[in-house]
C-alpha cells in the first residue's frame, strides 16, 4: 500500500467518524467572516486586513485570548450573522467527518451589547437544523455562563433561555477561570439541572485541581472541559477514572494559551494511561490554528499515538456525548469498521 510521509495517519484521522464536544461557536469566527460581518453591519475593526488580525493571535494566557475573542464577537449583531457563523463551522466539521457536534455559545457576550437572546438562538439553531437536514450532522447546544460575571447575571440568562429549553441541551461555564471558582455558580447550575439541562464546566485549564473537584461537587457536572490540572491530585484522578467522567481536552488550544509549553509536553497520553475518559476537541479553532482533524493529527505526531489510540479517542467522543444509547452504538460501530479496515 502507498504510504504518505506520516504513514497515512492523516487519511486515517480524516476517515474516522468523530464527535466534537468542546467548541465555542464564537471561536469559529474566521478573520474573513469577521471582516465580511463588520462591513455588513457598519462596524469598524481595529485591523486593516485579515493578515493583521491573524498576526494579532499571539496569546500569553487565557485572558489575552479572551480579550480578542470578545472584541471579535462584536461583529455579530443579526440573526443572519449567527446563522452564517454556525453554518460555516458545520460545513467545515462535515468536511472533517465530524458526525456530531456539541456546541457552546456565550449569550451574555451578545446580550450585553444589546443583541436579543432570540437573535442569537434563532440564528444558531436554524443553522444546526439545516446541518442535520442537509449534511446529516447532528448537534446539541450548550449555553455557557461567563464566570467573570456574577451569579445574578447567570440566573437572569437562565431565565432568558427557559422558553428555548427544547433547543438547548445543557449549560456550561467558561471565560476567565482564575479567581472564579465553580462554586460561584452553584445556584444557577442547581436551577439549570432542575429544568433538565445537562451540566458541564471548564475547569483545570488555568485553575487548580480543586476547581475540577468543585465543578463535580458544587455543580454536579457530567463532563469536565479541559481538566488538565486534575492530574495534580491523585485522588481526584482516581475518582474521575472510576466515574468515567469525560475530559474534553483541546491540544492546540493548550499550546496557544500556554497551558502546556509545547505539544510534546501535552498530558493526553498520561491521561489515557491513568484510565481517564479523554476526548480531543478544537475549542476555538479560528484562533488556535486548527479544527478537529488538525488537533488529532498534531497530538498524534507529537506523542506518536498509534491508530488504535486514535480510534479509541474517536470512540470516547461518542461515548462522552449527550447522544442516546442507540445512536451512540451506531456511530461506535462505524468507528470500529474504519479501525478494522485500516488494520487489515
Ligand atoms: N471561552 C472560549 N474559549 C475558552 C477557553 N478555552 N477557556 C475558557 N473560556 C473560553
Ligand atoms: Zn473552551
């Protein structure tokens, strides 16, 4: 069989059916679309070209990135803008053989600028419905609370979301982690869970292992987004492994935000060796230099992951999803068939 320079790993990753479970829709705003929407909405950007925007994507930490990410999101005003953003991501995901996407959105970033909650949710959810109908790509929406704001604002956002309960599967927690522990949002998450939302939270990206434990205990989350720093606490690792709590790990994000010095130092293999339920995701691909397949490939190259491990990561992505058991079984069988035909 003909081999490519990386021994066909590229093609193998492309062929694997995958789920993406950690993806901020605002983080898929490519500079080209940012300029197009700025033009459409009469907004002046502090950049003169797409190249200048990309050149600004050098971050020393999470906050550096968030400052640009919130500034970029200011071009999103109308329902159609949210549709175009989401549709662009779904087409890219489809092209990478992503079969299911669980997508974060940050309504407070938009409602704070006077954009109606209905414009945000209508634009995003129409694009998701079109992706399901036209591409066969399924999805769930997860509404994130911004943790640098207070809990009263999270509760007000939850109230706005209740009429759209049928379109939103879960709630999450994102933005600046340091000094904003999960426990700050205990009541918002309690009410969200009582209303039937699944709960997830970013924890252990820049914050300590204690925040991961707090997300489990105070917020009762079913998944941890990132979770890298959980490795500092052996008892916590044992609990995460025993309870099979998924970690939605984002390799390229971790490098760009200086969570790890480089990919060869990434803890993903260590996490797997410890028996953790790890998945690979892209976080904010327009800002971090790659979508889902680029994340799989980068980490496979840096850590010399074999095909069996890559197939396991793809299986984990479906297992860790909010999909029903029958759909999971169908997609897991498809992963097995790709893994088997590559092995023969
Ligand atoms: N919002 C968008 N991307 C994020 C990340 N990686 N961590 C926290 N909040 C975010
Ligand atoms: Zn994230």
